[in-house]
C-alpha cells in the first residue's frame, strides 16, 4: 500500500522548480497557471531568492504548483488507484485534493492564491511566527507551550511539535525550553499559521470556495484535522477551509497510514520533510522524496512494487 503526500510551507528553496521545466509541457502549464492567478510561478520557482519565496502569498501557490507538476509527471500512464491514499501537510492538502481529483488543478491554484494572500494579510496584523520543538514528552511540551501562550499548531509526530504565536511568545520559548527538548528552531514562515491569528483567512477562503463544485476523492483522502480518511468532496472542501486556523495533526495522519497497512510513501516536490518524519515514525516503510525529475524512475518503480490491490486487478478502470 503506497501513500502519496505533499509538503507544506517551509519546504521551498530557491530554484527548486528549475529542473522540472525541462519536462515537456511543464513550462507551458506553469505559465497558464501564472496568468490565471497573476503570479509568475516560473520566475519565483527559478530565480527568486529565499526571502522572496518566504512570502506566504508567493510560497503557497509555488508549493502547490510544484507538487502538481511533479505528481502529474509521476502519474502519467499510472492508474490513480495504484495509490492507497493521498494526504498533504497544511497547504499541501490542496495539492492532495487535486491529485485525488476532488479539485481540478486550476481550482486548486485559484484557491491557494486566495489562501496565501489571506494568510499573509492576517499575519501582517501582529508580528507572529512558528518554531519547531524537537524531542521531549508530547504532553509536557504541549503544557509548556500553553503556559507561554503558544499554540501547538503542527503536531507532526516523530518527536516534533511546531509552536505558533507572537514573536514575543516565541522569544520566551527560546529562553525557556520545555524539559527534555533536544532542539528549538525558528521556521522560515511569516506567520502563526493554524492558530486563531488566521481567523480572517478562514472567512476569505470560505467565500472563495462558494462557487467550487468538488468531486468525491478517487482515492482515500487523509485529513490533517484528525487523520481520518474523508470520502466526500464537500467535506474535504469544508476541512480545507477550517484547517487554516486549526492545528495540523500529521501524527494522526501517519497513524492512519499505519492502520491502512502502508508499505511505501512518496513525497512530491519539494520532497524531504515528510519522508524524514515517516522514516522515524513509520519504521520499515520505504520512502522516496521526489526532489527532481531524476527521481521519477525510482518513484515509478516504488509504485509498481507497492500498488494497491485494486490497481493490480485486470478489470481496474483507473
């Protein structure tokens, strides 16, 4: 059983889209999406520096675009139900929704443009940020964060919790680490995402989805809210909206993968973060980070080895 996952904000690096432009049709597709959302994805994915692509309004569309072009390249000629499930971390949920055909790629790009802008605007109200806390007992860490007024915004499993709050609260965390913690590291994101600070962005995204007609996922879609596999397109869309201001429970997503019997996990571009978590939390599961087109052949081999039983049936139509 193979899971395809999509990373969230912070995974982007300067020039990470450059090698993907060498694939036929990718540059044209990116330019079409760029025109539709009024954002030059090719420029930001190939020429912009780290600080420029840190901007939430830029980073989020860039990540979804990269995830989609890499997933489309990977799945060309591959039955979709070779995948046992799809999931994404934070903004990666929009990538997963498009891969699972809940949304069209065009709808996903339009929504992520609105999401990125709205979250950037919400983040500008108060200086906020996010910090990764590695190690320690989860309950002890969570209690310590709450004492400092911080929110455990991403509970990622594998001994990692991401705290979110004001810059003053995060500074206090750096000076007063929870007991047993190995590392506290500020993340390259410009806001306290998945907290009450993002409430205005929830309202903006709720308006944006009013005209969207989602389809039911063609493969199980595992949600950040509670790690549950969601079968209805309408519920997927509702969760995508609410998740902007709600904690990401990636730990529960990985628990669901385990219950499903996961044997392999592929992370679309720019892969690395979620495969790292999986290696620690899902021992024995084969992982592959799809960083460049050079990894496509190995990823397709992994799909062939770990395709779901439905895709292996002679009468499979997907």
